[in-house]
């Protein structure tokens, strides 16, 4: 008799079941990426506000006709080209002339901090 080689149906079914179990264990690890993405979005807006604040501060220091007047953390949003994305808010203390304070940017899904520079 000729000996045939190959996999039996039982062996193939067992491999498919094992792959299914591995997939069921791995999928929850990837589903929670939404919260990480939302946290990164809030941090990105905070970074953009910090950068806009620093550029605005430098522009106002060089020429008072340039940039916008900043007295509070909320005023920093006026320096952000395109404005603040919808659903975001900025809170924080009054910013003195040339001082740096910690401001907060918030959304329904998180909060991040940034340094605001002020010049009036």
C-alpha cells in the first residue's frame, strides 16, 4: 500500500480552535486603543497651545503690533491658528507680563496641561 501524508480533519479543526482562542485573548488588548487615542488628542491640543503661546510671546516681544494680547490662559486660544477645536476648553490663572503659568486644556474625555506665556 502507498502511504499518504497530510493532515487529518481533526488536526485542522484543533489548529483552528487554538487560533480562535488566541484571537479571543488578543482582541481586548487592542480594543482599548480608543482611550489612548483620546488622551493623545488632548495632549496634542495642549502642545499646540503651548507652542502658539510661545510664538505669540516672541512676536509680541519683538513688535507689539504683532500677535494677540494675552492676559489669561483662555486668551492663549486666540493665538492658535484655526482656533480651539470644538469640545475643548482652556482654564487657568491670569498670566502676568512675561510670566509662565500652568494652564489646563480639557475635553469630555480628558485633561492635559501646558505652559502659557503672557504679554499684554
